[in-house]
C-alpha cells in the first residue's frame, strides 16, 4: 500500500498507457509526463505568488491579499485574467520577432530543466547520463532570452536591465557550476538520479545528504547564493530593479508576454530549488530513516516548498545590492570559496574515513570564510566624501 | 563576521512574520472599505458649498460673486448668476448662483477658492471616494451635488466650522446693531422733528426692533475681543447693489477676526 502510494503517479501513467497500442506507448508516455510538468509548475507558480504576497505582507506587518476567494487564494486567478485581457503592446521600433521570441525561449528553456530532475522514486522524465550538464546548458540559455528581450525592445531601460542581467547571470553561473561540481567529484556521475541514489542511505537514522559534510554545506551555501542571483531574486534582483529601471529587461512587455516572464522567473526558482535539493538535500529521500514510509514525491515537493519559503523570507529581509557589490561578491568571494571548496572536496575524498578529515576540511573552510569575510567587511570603511571639480 | 547582519535581519523579519499573527497592534494597515481611519482635521480634497438650514437651495450661502471663479488657478469653477434674489443669512436680498459647477477632474485642491470667499460659502470637503464610470459628467459636480449642510461642515472640520460660525454671528450682530442704531436714530429724529407725526415713527420702529433684539445679546457674547479688531473693517453695506456683501472682509481682517478663537484649539486655517 505504502509502495503503491509512493509510486502512484508512475502506476497511473502505466495504467493510462495500457489503453494505448504498444507502438504509441513511448511517445504518449513522454507527452503525458510533459503535460503533467507543464501543468503542475504553473499551478505551483500561481500558489507561490499568493504565498509570497501574503508572506512578505506578514513580514511587513500587513495582511497581504485577502479579497479574492477565501483568504485571497484565488488572487492568482484574478491576476491571470487581468494579464490575459490586457492589450499586448509591441513598440513600433522593437524587433518584433525577437521581442516575441524572448518570453517563449525563456519559458521553454526553464521548463526543459525539469526533464532531468527526479521528482520522486522513478519519477524522472529522462534519466540522462549527463543530466546535470543538460540542466546547466538549459539554464544558461535563459540568459539568451533575457538579452533578446532587452535588445529587441529597443528601449534604454530594457537594454540596461538586460546588460545587468546578463553580467550578473554569467558571473553567478560560474559559481553555480563550480559549487555543483563538488557533487560530481564525489558521486562520479552527472546523472541526477544517481546523485540522489548516492545520498539515499542512512546511518544512525540520519541520511547521507551531501549538505551534512563540510564541503557539502559550503557548496550548498554557495549554490544558494548563486542560485538566488541566477534567478534574479532579491537581494540580487538588479536586472529588474523596479525603483531604478522601471522593470528591467521586460519593461516593454505587457499582457500575457509579461506574465510569461513572470512565470519563467518563478518556474526557474522552482527549478533551481529542485536542483539544489537534488544535489545537496537528498532529492526525494526522507530526512530521517524512520520517515521513509512517506511517499518520495512528498519529500521532493516539501523541500521545494521550504526553499520557496526561504526565497520569500530573503526577499522580505534583504535590500537590493549595488551592481559593484554584486560583482565584487561574485568574483572576489563566491568564486574563490567555490574553488577552495573543490580542493576541500578532493581532500575529503583522499583523507579516508575518520574524524581527521572532518576536522581538516571544516577547519580550512571556516578559516577561509573568516579571513575572506573579514577582508570583505574591512573594505567598508568610507571616509568623508570628497568632490573633485574640473578646473 | 560576514553574514551576521543577514542572520539578524532574518530573525527580525521572522519575528515580524510570527508577531503579525498574534498581536493586532503590530499591524500597520486596516482593512480599508470596512475599517476606516479617521481623517485628520486638516484633510481636504475638493470644495463644497455650505448651506444653512434644511433646504439646500434656500440656505446656500453663496451669492454668486464669482470671486472664486476668477481666482481659481486651473479654472474649474463655472458660475451663472440668478436673475432674481433671495435673502441671505442676515436677511438681505442677494442674488444666488443659478448654476455652480466644479469640475473635480480639473480641481487641484489648492483651497484658494476657500480663502478668497468673503461669505464663508465654499469650504473643502474630505470626501475622497469619488470614482465614477462617467469620465466627464461624473466628475462635473453641479450645485446640488456640491451643497452640504453646515452640520456636515461641523462634522468634518469642527474647529474651523466653529470659528466660521462665530465670525458669521458677529457679522450678523454688527449689521443688525447698525440697522438698529440707524432705526433708532431715524426714530429719534422723527420724534424730534415732528412729535405730532408719531404715527410715522411708530411704523418705522417695529420694523427694526424685532430683528435687532435677539442678536444684540448674541453679539455681546461673541464679540468680546474681536470687536476692536473688526471695528474699522465693515464698510457700509450699500443696499440694493446686491453683489456687495454685508461686510466683505479682507485677508488681514479675516485673520484678525479669527485669531481670538484660535489659541484654544486646533490648527490655523489654511
């Protein structure tokens, strides 16, 4: 029974496919899974928008939306209807084709990432050997759509926003990749299914998630920072900094195209969170051996939910960074830490079992964090502002 | 330590988040259409016309002098004078606005109309829920929509309304006192000139006396201090021209008149 519940979606799919002729089963199965993914994540996106608005409201001691439906949970419906009925404006001087393709490419590439994410035991669309590589390839192409949107709009705000976005996304893409590489080093596989399997064993009732190792924790923190920046979330939301750039690269988008950008941003957050939990938090595995009877997909989506809450919490807390702070942080702190983390992971691997590797690896990382952190803090002493005038 | 501030901030927002569920005092907002915060007394939005008594058309203080129309910077007021006359608050026949329109889509809430009005006839309203589906007609308010009772004025700007009432009562008392002295003088003259023709004086006296007697006591109450300040103010009302008020006050005189009422309570007008 428990097994049945764990595999309920897989069994459901097989049951539906059973009604089809054998030659159609494979393509129909793929289409079915794709439709499920494409249906599920926008629904989650709708729920997240209202969760975010209510959560941020509570953080600011407000109530948040509570008018549409019970407790305002139908708010996304109202928003959706609004964006669907709005006029779709394409600026006369914009490059119509590029302008149109940008949101489409964003949504497509963002959804492609889910193809390789295992959302439960046996619940993965394609178990690719190079799944992680595929994921990052797709993640990187969303930068293309951002730049298409900014460049195709022929608007200086859009272009500036796109420039910022691309600069930021490329910088943090490096950190994102490097923080994930430690996982590949330890598991020896790029397949996300295998990475989850590698974390799916328990000692003393606790799981062997990678976050419970020094390099895993450091990697996870770097991954979280880079992932937040990669999805343009606060405090790294410079690309669309509404107070300085109107709306950044999607200034010239209205109606449903704007909604697509919005959707793309949130689905990218789901996707980054899903990958993060797959890499560091054991994917669909239970956090305690005693809880293994709970269906695996509940754990996956539970972890997704927690990461979304953290995203919202961060957004409600932190002010936006300045562009130079953002770049300094990426190249002078996150990147060196990631490189050091690679070294630590290698050390961990070759020191063998025992307490020694814990002490050494944690020591190196904490020391590096303290030294680089204090260096980072020290640069914050500003003197009185001086002005130099042209003579 | 790097990241310490972030943790502190996260703790603070978490405290806010949890606190917003347990304590009502934390909440910075109210659920607006159901719960309304009281507006500050100095709040203002668009002008309205004050009327005395129960009938808005009869009690309208406006005498269509068109000063506000001329002073209005965005020219949002349109006035048409009436052909006939009706008595104003002192009982003097005055023309009244046959048409008084304010286009609130043009009005910029500057309050200049209120400041220039010598008759205390136009005041600022606090009503702000004025949205309409009719872009032109719905935002053009005619005199019926603009007319609001003096009691309403008291509810929205109590301090200011009290000052205005005091001032008007004082004006009225002064006019009546003048009328009374004039009547008395006339009567005395008549009596002195022709004692035999007392019938004529007798007819003149009753006309003035009933009007004057209730107001003199009132005047004694109100015009304690400002009597000196406003004494040189009131020019003699020219009966018959109509457009002139009983006592049009200039800005400085107005201020002088309102000053004694001020120190007790409230913010200064404008």
